[in-house]
C-alpha cells in the first residue's frame, strides 16, 4: 500500500506549489498554439507537469495534478471547446488513457521514492550498528587494559603492605603511595567515562557565567599538581572573561594540559597562550611532541582513539571529552600545528559582553 510517508511534508508542499504554478502557466502557453498542436501534443505537456509534480511532491499532489490536467484538456483543448462534453469518442479514450498513464507514473515515482528512502534508512541503521560495535570493541579493550592496570597496581600495593611483616615503614609507605596514585588514576578514568556519557546523552548541566580564564587555568594546574614552570603561561591581564561553566572549563584545560604533558618533548614544557580575538577568547595549549597528521586531526576527537597505544596511557578520552564539554558551553575545539613542531589544541569561547554605561555605550 502506498502511504503518505513516502515523501516529507516539505516536499509535498513543494509538489502542490509546482502544480498550482505549472498548470495555469502551461495552459496559458498552449492556448495560442491550439491550432498548430493536436490533442496528443497538449497531453504530453500536461503529462510532463504531472511527472515533475510526482518527483517533487509524491503521489497525492501528482494524482490531483492528473485530474486537474484532464479537466483542463477537456475544457480548453477538446472539441467542443469551453464545454465539459466530448463529441469525439477517440478524444474521450485519449483523455481516459492520459489519466490512467498519469496515475500509473505518479504511483511508480512514489514507490521508487519510498524504496529509496527505505534503502537510505537501512544503510543508516547498518552504519549505526557498525559504529556501536566499534565502540563496544574499543570499550572492551580499554576496560581490559587501561582500567585493569591501575586496579592491579592498587591491589598489589595494598596486598603487599598488608601481608608483608618484614617491610620497613618507608617501603610500606611507598607501596601505599603507589596504590593511592593508581586509585586516583582509576577514579579519573571513571570520571571521564561518566562525563562523556553525560555529554553524549545531553544530560550534562551547564551554567554559563562570566569566568576569569587565569583563575580557571590556575585551578586546573593545581588539580594536576603541576610543578612551578611545568607549564609556561602567556595570559595578558586585559583578556576579557569568558562565558563558561568554571568547573567544566577546568576539566577541559586539565585534560588538555595532561595530554600535552604526556606528549612533551624532553624537558620542553607545554605552553598555554590566551588571546582575545574579536568577541571570543582563544585558549591555546601547545606541546612540542611528535605532532598529529592533518588526516588524523578529527579522528583523535573520537572516544577511545589513540594514535600510539603502545606509548600513551589512558582511555583516549581527553580530546573527545574536551570537545564535548566545550561545545556544551557554546565553544569549539580544533587542532593546529605548533610552529616549532608538536600540536596545539585551540579552545574558542565567547567573551563576556562589555558592560554598557548609562548612555547605552560600552563603559
């Protein structure tokens, strides 16, 4: 059965508009040629309009066009003119044949459109299932290694400190410190997983207020325990505040700095450069590592994507989470090549609008 859902409502409206415009225009164009064109030529013109309407709007606008076209042919082009009677049985047969052909063509076009739509939906479902399968595989790999590794370190440290009676206090403290660090790492990985799931499901609460960038950077570095001069800062005092959620922006910067530290080359620390660009603020976190090829710059923003699994720890969520949190705050994240080699991650956020004075001009 042919349904109304074979084309969208927008296309159906377009089909009606084409019919309303084309039928009067074609009739007006054929009237001066009435003595030079026979009824078959007139029918071909109206059949062409019906096919176009079917392609644009689907079955029902095309069927209505066919009916109206047959009435126009009868009234204006079939003797006796300007009456609803048909004196020649041959002309009557031609009009009936025209109506049937127009209806069949309209139905065929509608069925083809419906099958095309179904094929596209099936292809989209296949791609969705394939993407879900890839995500499950990546998650299993991550759970199998990146989550179990800190758990194993923590268990070994706690077990060693608990069952070894001949350990010195320093050795016992070292084992417990190792376990504590592993559990902190595990908690961070789980927080990233939960935050990413909230971003992807739209369940993340965002409170955009004016935030001082320098304060958020300081909080992020304190949270990471970055040593003095562990990150080089270039934050001018006149940079305006940004409209962001302070907690989420801190998470973004902590992820980016942590990622830059893992890829830093030798003793060259990462850098954070903040600049005002029009009505936005640009926060750039750069490292001097091996860099990322242009072809891979979008792939690294996908969850569980790491370009070198053998040398980089973590679930590969840092950049994916940074982009998701930033976009939730109305900003954007992209990669650039560092001038002297490496990668620069750029965060763009809206600047706080200038405060208006009493006269309506910026103060």
